[in-house]
C-alpha cells in the first residue's frame, strides 16, 4: 500500500515538473529575445496552476472572485501551508499576479531565471532592511496594474495553523495605496506539508476571497489595524465577503 502511494506521488511530482518546464522554457526564450509579455506570462501561470490541480486530482472550489475587480491592482495576502498554495492561487484568481518569494528559490537552476523573467519579487528573509527594500520594488508593478501576492506569515506553516504576520506586505500596501485582498486557503496543507516529499492526491481545497480592505489615504499608524483585519480573516474568525 505504501509502495503504491509512493509511486503515485512520484508520478504526480513528475507531471508537475513537466508542466512547469513546458511553461518555463518558452518564457525564457521569449525573455532572451525581448518578446515576453505580461499577458503571455499570465496565461502560462494560470495554465500551470490548472495542470498542477489536475495532476494531483484536487477538487477545487472558489468563492468570492466577484471581489476581484478588473483593472485594480491588489496586495494579495493569504495563509501559506503548502507548496501547492501558489499554483492553486494562479488557477483560481483572475488578472495579473506576481509573487514575493524567498531568495533561496532564485538559486534553483532554470527555475530562478524563469522567476526573474516573470517579475517575481526576490526577498532576503535573513536581512530585514533588504527585505523591506525588496518589497518596495513591488510599487512599480502595482502602478502598472499587476497585483502582488505575499504570504504575510513569511513562510509556510508546518502544521497548517496560522502563524504571526509580518509587517512588510502591509507597508507595501500603505505606501502604494493599493487595497489588500485577503484570501483564505482551506485544505492545502495535507496535500504536501512542509518537510514532506509525498503528495497526497484527491484532496479537497476551498479558496475564499474576502472583500478588499482599502488603504488609500491611510498612514503608518493604520498598520496594526490592517494586520488584525487580515489575521482575523485568514484565521477564519472573520468572514467578510
């Protein structure tokens, strides 16, 4: 039984890697020749997300997408409990979305180059000042109408429970005036928990998109209030949709 599960997990991993390469390679070629566009990148990210969901046989349900208004750039914030969170979000949400990722991921051959080409924001979690400065590079993306996704916990939760929120993403929202879009992911942790190499297929995932939280005109003293609003939604204590 355990051997069957291992083989099934390896097949899922293989399909995921293939799906990723299928989207990465053309993007890198286009980036090399200066023809890579935001629209093509959006299409590839969404297609990759759908392929991952199909490969892992995830039953996905999404509510609250009416809260994502066309043409509005958001600072998107969700809980983070699995490597599957990102592809699920790309498959669930409309519009242009780029993520904030730790520096270590950019060292992965090919993948790191593709992340930079796609506009992923690199953050050094070991250097607080540089991490804050890196987040500010998202200001240009937001001004171009590209939403920025960030996990305010700073890393994946090992047990699936919500950890303390860091302030970097809230500073980005306040400086840009972009609304915060809180997103709760339910059911991703059992698929591939941190520290595990085995993908559990056939899981159910529910994505809840909350109402945007305005930040325009607010000052730094509003950060605590914003953090509490987002924390309550991600923890399931508030369900404003």
